């Protein structure tokens, strides 16, 4: 089957409309030698090869070549640096540096106690406060985190899943205290709990209560904060845990289908809530495989949304995604090589059509990024954007025999995995298969097998890593980095601040708000408003989460090995 003969004409009409409405950037779209470049390249009308409908043109179904007819001529990818360390005041300074240096948005990294829904003075938080991200105990910390940063004008991504909803409520309170109408906020909350059971292991409760909270959040944002994306379905952590590219893609999209089914089960309008789902992928070091993965992701999602779930509008069929370069590809040996790895991975994400991008710092394998390393990571994106010309043409690798074959192959692998997941369920839904796969440890086993296989290839030398198993003879003083170290005083100070805030607040108001939230959890009412009231009263993250742990219980993953 070939594409309609007017495929190029349709693309041209869309591009002309974007041009006339000012949605094409004013820039020099030519090579260094002065060759003027077309916005897109492809076969002439009537000369499309067989199967070209699976490739198509940018801006039209199945979106293999991108969501927009203009590619990056219309809007470049958002340069979004992931950052957070120590306390809220320290991270606030880093955010202001990122924005001053040209960062296009903020992405919040939280410390381990926050990720697990525990306060900084919890005994289980000892030694972890502020080390892998910023410590957030209450709305007051969130207010400090974004002090002097107008949240109404800054898109903010928050990488947190287990306690995502209470942390989001604290973010809303911080915006309110800036005098901002929360309905105007824009950003992304990770929230994806499926991948926690598969890979990252930062859950608080059994799956069903988590899904209840996510459904409540989706409804709340859909009604109250339409631009905000309440769920960022995350394949990044699945890949970092050791999965293959095909597993990352398939497990992630399957999770996404689960959230689509969750929204539909709530009676939500697919055309309205589906555009609020976004995705988060890893950009690994196998350059062409990663490009193919991103292109296949858009195509698979669009097809399933249209043919399985009945999405009729393009926006409901779009897969929009953020990318982070692969932390697991970085090496402690010869760490300057990590700059090269990150640049290659960033370029793969861009050629694959990412909507936003975070580039890892060269020292992240050892510690949180130093200011200098973070600046190099930021400059990596800026050099690619300003100097390489990769944004001049939409999907410049489209039509490459190699890239298209890889795209088809990774799509085929993903479809085989979807069939396996659905086969584990008790009904036709993807959600049932996901829950059964989580409960019996299937996902854990699949990722572990892939990680083990890769490790064997490294040890045999079948896969090579420069500075590790090849070209590793010399080590110089240049390899000794001045890394960022978070002082124990950060924890001491954070605990003191938390104690002072508890002493200054109205404890009766806090207890009443938390008790009301628990009461709502026993009904079918949306929990977000009650949780928001608890955050406004300065209930701490630990107090909110502990109350729900007492109500819903904990979760222990199955023993697989």
C-alpha cells in the first residue's frame, strides 16, 4: 500500500500555514557553505515507494517523522537540565544559574527520603538527606526551591513517582504563594508507578492505591490545570536497570496504554486527557538504534491510540517525549570520555525528534554534577542547537534504508512484547497484564536477563567501552575529578529547619487536614483537593505519606531469583 499521491502537497500546505502564522523561526536555514536547505526531504508526489505510508511526512499520521510539519524550524527542543542537591536554597541557586545560562526549563531531582515519602528527620533518612537530589519536607521548602523563579513563566518537570501527588500539591501551594493562578501552570510530573515496580523500586503502597491516586491526579489536572502533564510515562529507569532498547520501548508504551485505560475507566474523554500524557526515554550509546526507537515509539503510539482506543484527533494520537542521555553509559574510568558519550546520545535524541532533552554531566557516575560539569552538559546541547544545523531539516534521516529497517524491526519486537504482556492478563486490557507481570516478577526477570547478557558481552570483549575494557592502559591525574560533595551539615540544618516549621505551624489544623484526607481516601471522591489542603497547612511529606501507609499498607515485591 502506498501513501496518497498528495502526501507532499498535504505537508506543504501544513508548512505554509505554519509559516504564515509565524510558527517558523526566523533563522538561517542553510549549510556552512551557503546551500539553502528545504524544510524536509522525501520522494516526489506519485513516486513514493511501497510501504511509504509507514514513514510518511512530518506532522501527519503515523508521525514516524515527527509531530510537526516544521520539525525544529518551528520550535527547537526544550533544553531542560535535571538538577537538585542539598537543601532547597542551594538548589534554587543552581536553578537560577541554569536559567541565566540559557536553560529553557527546570527539572527537579529529589533526594532519596523525598522519593520514598519520608521526612528528613525520619530515622530511615539518616545519611541520605540532600545527597541524590534536593530535600523537600513541606510546601515551605518548595516555596524556597522556586524563590525568585516565576512558576507561571517556567515549565517545571519533577522526577518523582511514589509520593508524586503530595509533592505536586506542595508545588501548587508554592505557586499560590507567588500569587499565581494555578490553572495557568505548565510542566510535567512523572507519577508513573508501573515502572517503579518494574525497575526503580520507589513505591509506597500496593499498585491499586497508587493507581487510584494517579487517576485522581489525571482528573484534577484535566479539569483545573489543562496545560499541565500529570503523568510522564518513564522508560528511562527501565533502560537504566538493564533492559534492551526494545524492552524499554515496549514496557514504557504498555505502561502508557495502562494509563489510557485508567483514564477511560474513570469516564474521562480520551481526546481531552490523552494529550496530557507525556513520555520520558533514555538516549543510549547505540546511535542508530536509539534514533529508530524514538521514531518507532511515535508510530506505535499513534496507531494504538487510533486503532485500539479510538482516538480521533491528532493531539490525542501524539507521543510527546523528553529524553535524558544514558547515565548507565557513563564511566568512572577516564571520565572526560563521558562528554563525548553524552554528545553522541544527545544527537541521537535530537535526530529522533525529542521534544525536550537533558544532557548528563561527565561526573554523574561519581556524584551529583559540579557547577562546571553541569555547565558543560548545558553547553553540549547549545552547541548542537546553534552550530551543527541538525534543526534545519525535519527528520533528516527519514528514508535511510538502515534507519527505516531498524525502525521496523524495533516496532516488530515491541509488538511481540505487547502480546506477551496482554497474554498474562485475565482480560483483554493491557492493565491486567501489567499488574500480573508485576505481581509474579516477570518484568524484573526480563530486565535482569537482559542486563546479565550485556554484562557477559562486556566481560568477553564482544561489547567495548573505551577506558574500561579497551584503551584502558593509562590513568593520569586528569582522571581525578573535583566532585560535588554534600556536607553532613545539610542534613543537620534541614532537620533544624523542619523542627522550627513544625513548632511554628498550627498542629490542630495539620491533624485535621491529614485526617480529612484519610477520610476521603475511604470514599470515591477525588483526593487531590484534600491533599492540597494538608499541604497548605504545612503538613509534611512524611506525615501525609505515613497516614496513607497506615491506611493502605505497604508492598513487597515477589522473590524472583
